[in-house]
């Protein structure tokens, strides 16, 4: 029986674990992280010093991995059932650093995962599929954050806005800076059961042209160079949704920027 070894984190990895904890706390403070809602991952292969020397002394968890490009890569990822509000204080229980076996028959637990029955998030399939896409298409994007932003979810329950063009038009019109920072807008993935390959598939389709994808009637998922950037995207678009709903809840028609005001932003800042 192989010994169960754990790796000690170097300063860069410690910083990333700290950032995950910070973002977890932001999500909780925003009211987007009820119970165990949300999950976070970062690809960290280049930061693992013992890379290439084998991981046989670490605990191996058998599990079929359906993303060949993830073989041999390492990730920090939140554990299924972990609470965002506890990530900072209980990082070793709530976060796992794992190495995906080259044979794609499981992963090694390098660090963390010390909670009872700690497994990676139930959205593991979506995270790995999206990381695979990012390796090939946008390698500087290393982080993925999934959360349940209340105002955005509310919008995807309104039929009129459950359409990519309509929801982007609405969001851009609620805040002039959104067009500058997120000119491509948000992708919209149709509802699929949480934790499934089907959800991973529709997310991947929507991600081809976007850095942030709304999961209809569930939440959203953003990619970023780091977890802070991914959080910023979600924060910005939820703010736009919130402004719209605040006006509506106060009983007003919400005016929004006009088409010509949006066009002026496009022309002035050279965005699409
Ligand atoms: P996990 O606790 O398994 O990450 O699930 C939370 C979630 O939001 C699933 O979509
Ligand atoms: Zn979720």
C-alpha cells in the first residue's frame, strides 16, 4: 500500500490558495454562495516543483477522466460540498490540489482534500472541459469561478431575456463601462442538470466566444487570468442586472442607455 504523502505549498501556490479564499469570501458577502453553492479551480501545473518526478507516493483516486488534454496537469479545485464562506479558514479541508494521471484513470491528491469524503466539485466535468479549451485557445486564462449571482439568475427566469442577444443588449444598456470591459458580452448556456456532462457541453459551446457564461436558471461561470479577474467579470454583469431589477422593483420602466449611446461607446473605445 503506497504511503499517503502530501506536498508542501510553495509561496506562489500559497498565494493562489489565499486568493481562492478571498474570492470565496466575496461570493459569500454578495449573497451568491448559499450553503455549498459555487466552485473554483486554477490550473497550476507550472508551479509544481516536483513535476516529472512522478507522483506514486501520493494518494491515487481512481476515476475516469474524459479530457485527454488534462492528463499530467495539476489543479487547485474546491471540494464538493465546501462552503465558500469557509474557504479562507478551512482551506485544507475545502480545497484540493490534484494531479491528473497521464493514463486518465484518476488523479493524485497532492495537497488538501482533508474534509470528510473530499472529492472535487460536482462540476469537475465542466471545469476540466473548459480548462482543456483554454489550454489550446487562451492559455493565459488559468482560473474558473462558478457562482450563483442572484440578479443574473433572476433575469434568466424571464423568457424575454433568456436569449443571448436580448440579455446582452439589456446588460450593456444598464452600465456604460460594461461595454468597455466586456465588449463580447456574456454567453448563455441553456438549462442542463447541474454536475452533468451535458452542462459541460453547453458551457463549452457558449465559452467559445465569451469569458463569462450564464447558466440558465442556475448561475454563471467565468474564466480569468486569475480568480480575481474572473470574479470582477461576474461582479460587473451582476451589477448591471441589479440596476435593472432595482428600477423595476421600485415600479419604474428602466430607461437604459439608448442605441446611439451604446454606439458612441463602441466608436470611442473601439470595441465590437
Ligand atoms: P459543489 O459543492 O459540488 O461544488 O456544488 C456546488 C454547485 O454550485 C454546483 O453547481
Ligand atoms: Zn451551481
